[in-house]
């Protein structure tokens, strides 16, 4: 029995030594070291202050471009009837309107767009105006939005 106890103790000591060494080695396994810290300018002190905001001015407001609109009403007229030209444009723009019947001399009207943004011209079709198609050439002189166009109308009996 003494021999058995001695053998058991010897085996136990050997197992502990083998297992103990493995356990000790397993417990001593270290994780890999962290990567090196990249170099920086302020590592020796606090980080630099954030940049100072620079105030910015809004974009300069350019001239407002006003869309030019031209209308003539009515466009089918009898001799002696009145018609009205209305031009919507920027104030102080120069307007020229030339009325052309299919024969005879053209009639020219000139004026400026009012501060409300309109130019209105009313005229009477002459009793001697020829029957048929006639035209109204409208020109708006403007630095920002010049315009040139033609409106047709008809003279009837």
C-alpha cells in the first residue's frame, strides 16, 4: 500500500508538472502589443485651438432682371376703334412701338416704362387705315434684358 501511495503521488506530481507547465504557459500567453502611435505635432502639449471662423459677406445683389411682356388688346379691330398696347418691363426702360399697316407710312410711339413697371399706349385706328393684317414692332431698350418683337393685328370693316 505504501508502494501504491508512492506511485500515485509520483504520477500525480508528474501530471501536475506536465499539466501545470501547460497551464502556466497557457496563462502566460500575452496578446500582441498595440501598434505604435503615429507621430503628431502636438504630442508634447495640448492640441492646437480650432480655426477662427471668418465672417463671409452675402453675394452682392445684381440687377434684378424683369421679364418683358407685351400685349395688344383687341387684336381684331374696325377702323376708328381704339386698341391698347401694354408693355411690362423694368422701370425707366425705353419703349418704341412702330405701327405698320400693309400700305402707308408707319406711325412711331415712344415712351418710358413707369415706376410701376408698365408702359401703356392707347391709339385709335385711322378711318383711312387699309383693311387686312397690320403689325406692331415693339422694342424695349434695357441694359439687363433688351427685347424686340412683333405683334400682328387685323383691321376689319
